[in-house]
């Protein structure tokens, strides 16, 4: 979608981190912004900042694990802006546990990170198809969608699912000659609140959760740096978005192992 000016960007997880970076960058490019997030107070803060910058902003409190709530989010988007052109299924959480760990951990992460993306596509794509474009979907996965990081297997499983279904969607759009495009975003380490994800876990008191950032990590990018890469990819209809290039080589080596029958590649993070 080369021309984004005046078009509507819908961003789940838009109140913080990468989603808020999208909103700032897309707003500066002339887009109208619809933010969805589970954190009502952060949404209000984000909206105040963005409208202070002169952008046209709407907000909606939504839990992406709830299909009906995401449908209501789509209704609110179409009611406010009359359309949706750039859908960013971005809300996500992480929890540390072993593969044999708590099923509650598994379920929460899969619910947000996999089902959240499915719900976004299910609620918005039929309307975007009906409108006949232009439009583009960006699904936020991770390098954990390309490689098997230890200690976060539910996250790895959900993000591999996001990478897989985004490829299916690419082919489905291509087969029907759709004007809609799709990209999958696979970042490495980005300066956000992801390490305090449990603040949004049902039953958890957010004031008990530490704010644990990736401070000083060598490969750390800002959300706005990632958003610039994403916007360029949307304009060019580029599917794969890997803002941290060294992971592309690791993903390739990992895939090569399938032919060479070697062990999975241990992911290397530049700390
Ligand atoms: N930060 C990184 O290093 C990194 C790397 C790769 C991928 N990602 C992905 O980027 C995306 C954005 O995360 P971030 O790093 O900006 O973290 P973040 O915690 O700063 O932002 C995530 C946002 O999602 C929202 N959210 C959480 N659960 C929700 C739910 N059930 N419904 C609606 N909103 C919900 C949060 O309130 C928050 O605003 C995630 O999908 C994450 O997996 C992050």
C-alpha cells in the first residue's frame, strides 16, 4: 500500500511499545489511528499524546483473547473512521517457563499471541476484502517465530503459528488476486514493556510486577526504528520484516539443518 496518507491504521497493543511506535510513525505519515488495548489508562495517555501531535486518533478497550470484543473493536473502527486499511495485529505477552511447565502459562500466552492475531484477522479481513482495498495486514511475530528460544516455549509456539498463518494468508490473497497485502514482523530485542507482560495477566496485581527492560543490550532498537522499517515494508508490499538482520542468517542456518539433518540452531542474541 504505497499511499498511506489519510488512510486508517488499526493497532492492537497500541498503548505501549512497538504498537505505540507504530502509532507515532503512521500518524506522522498522515494516517488516522485506531488504538486497541487492554490497558485503559495507557490508552488514554497514548491518545492524548497522539492527538497533541495533531493526529486523528480513536481508542477502544479490547482484550484480543475475546473474539466478540475484537468484533466490537472492528465495529467501533468502522463507525469512527468508515474503514480500516492497515491492520496491525500486534498485542502480545511473554511468560518464562519450561516446555513441561504450567498449562496456565501456556494457555495465557497462546490465547493472546496466537488467538489474538486470529481474532484480528477474522474480524477485520472480511470487511477489508469487501471494501476491495487498498489495505495491508501486519502481524507481529518475533525472531521467536523463526528460531526455538529456550525458556519461552509458549511464546515460540504462538509466534511460529503467526509466521505460518501469515504465509498462508499471503498465498490466499495472491490466489484471489487480492489488492490486500500482508507482512510478518519478526524483530529481535526492542525497547518496550514486554518483560513486564504479566501486568496484564488476569488475576495479577500490576503493581507487583517489576519493570524489567532490556537496558544496554547491543541489538536493542527503539519502537520507532522498528515502525519505520514496517512502514517502508507496507509501502513496498514486502512480506518478511526482520529489522535485526543477523536473525535472517540464523533462520537460514536453522532451515538448512532440515536438509543436512543437523541439530536446531541455538538462537544468538547480541546482548
Ligand atoms: N519487545 C521486544 O523485544 C519484542 C521482540 C519481538 C516481538 N515483540 C512483539 O511485539 C508486540 C508488542 O509488544 P511490545 O514489545 O511492544 O510490548 P509492550 O508490553 O510494551 O506492549 C504490548 C501491548 O499489548 C497490550 N496487551 C497485552 N495483552 C493484551 C490483550 N489481551 N488484549 C489487548 N492488548 C493487550 C499491552 O497492554 C501493551 O500495551 C508483541 O506481540 C511482542 O510479542 C516484542
